[in-house]
C-alpha cells in the first residue's frame, strides 16, 4: 500500500445543517436563549410542588442554623453537638407540651371546631336575614367554586397522608442541610461561572442572614402572642384558652392573615360563652395587636428584617393564589430573600458608579 492511500481526505464546502452567515448564527443563538428561558420557566411550573418543599426545607435549616449559632455564643463545642442539642430541645418541648396537655388539647380542638361552626352559622344566618349575605344554597355554590380553584400545591398537601409526608420531607431536608451547610454552598457555587462566584457568594450569605433574622423575629412574635393570648383568655374566663393560645402562636408565623384568622376564632369562642366574655375577647385581641404592632414588631424589626406591611400582604395574596397553603406560609421568607438580593444588587450598582 502506498503512502498516498493513507492520506486524510477532507470534504470541502458547507454541510446542509451548517449556517455560514454570522448574522443568522447570532439570531439563532438569541432564539436558543429565549427558548431555553421559556423551557426553564415551564420546568419550574411543572416542578413547583417539590421546589416549594425543598425551599421549606431550607427555611427549616435556616431555623436550626440560627439556633446553632445562638447556642455557639455560650457553648464552645462543635457544630454537630450544638445541632443535636437544638434538635433535642425542640423535640422535648413539643413532646412535653402535647403530653402534658394532650387530652385537654384534643378535647378543646373538637370543641373549638363545633363552636366556630355554630357561631359562623349564626352570623351568616343573621346577615342573610338582613339581606347582606347570600343564602345557604348560594354559599354552598360559592364554596364549591372556591374549592375547585385551589392550586396544585393545595391538592398535593390536601390529604392527611400528603401533609405528613410533606412535613417529613421538609424536616429531613432541613436537618441534612443544617448538619453541614458548607457542602451545599460549595456545590451551588460550582454551578455558577467562576467570574460570578464571589458576588453570588456574598448575595447568598446576605440572603441567609436575612432569613435567619426573619425567622428569629417570627419565633419571638409567636411566643409572645401565644403566651399572652393564652394567659389573658384564661384570666378572662374564655373557654378553650389553651388551644386558642397555641393556635394564635402558630398562626403568628403568617403575619396579617394569621392574626385575622386567630382573632376571628378567639372572638367567636368568646361570644359563645356570653356577651361579657365576647367583649373581653375583643379587648384582648385589640390589646395583643396594639402591643405586638407598636412594641414587639418595632423592637424586633431593628434587629431583623424590615418588611413593609403592604408588601408582605401583597406577597401573601400572590403566593397563596399561585401555590396554596405552602405558598402562604413561605411568602415572607421568599419576599425577604428577594428583597435582600435586590438590595445587594443596588449596592453593587452604586459601587460601580
């Protein structure tokens, strides 16, 4: 075989699928970017349920991380031991609370449900008789329409099994992230272009610190409202003071909406015991909101996150309409993190001037 037979032959000319015009290639690249962005948005819409669960796990991890950092100020031990102490203290508090008052809480939950239903029926009947509210048949139709418009996330956690499974996944994700958050931070930074990693690291650190402060303020407000309402209702003689205090404390995690729901239940239960008790329940609710709005929240806001009330309420309305119950619960953390990222971007723009 001659050497000429071993020569490599290259076919000249453009292939059928090759675009030789630079302008056409640039337009194709732009179109590919827009198509990729549209595909990413569609993928997020399809995966909104697991993405919200993962975000809720990150919020729980930030809560544990805040407790670990706070405990590190007084206990010079490793992070793993501090995390174990925080988890054990949280578990001990929940178990002791529900064990010591479990029977009373169970009985009061059933009584609270029947009482609220009775009071709502009375109020709707009176409003219907005055011509201020549709009749019962119309209300049933409205309720069916409202339930039919519930989003995918609400259906995902609508059943008891789905809610328990979702809660378990949130706890597991949060615990794993809290054990060693640096591993996940490094993995996230590896997906970012190298020239942008420094700015992304600063932004994520700012967002994490904002989230920890927000959760610390929420926990402080929850503890204050729950304890104050429970003790005040017990002194005033309002039935089911214990469960009302617990419900008020839990709903305080969702400002504005939570306060309205807990206040409506408290007033309804108060009037079920008499006019005098109902008036006392209204006064207690007003006192809690005044003290919380003019004393607790301003003091906490100085050390945590300052979110305007209208922005918070608007974000809750949008998140609940789009994502259901989970979106309503996570509206504040989402808003706080987005606000922190936008503030960092504004600072970066001012530094570049």
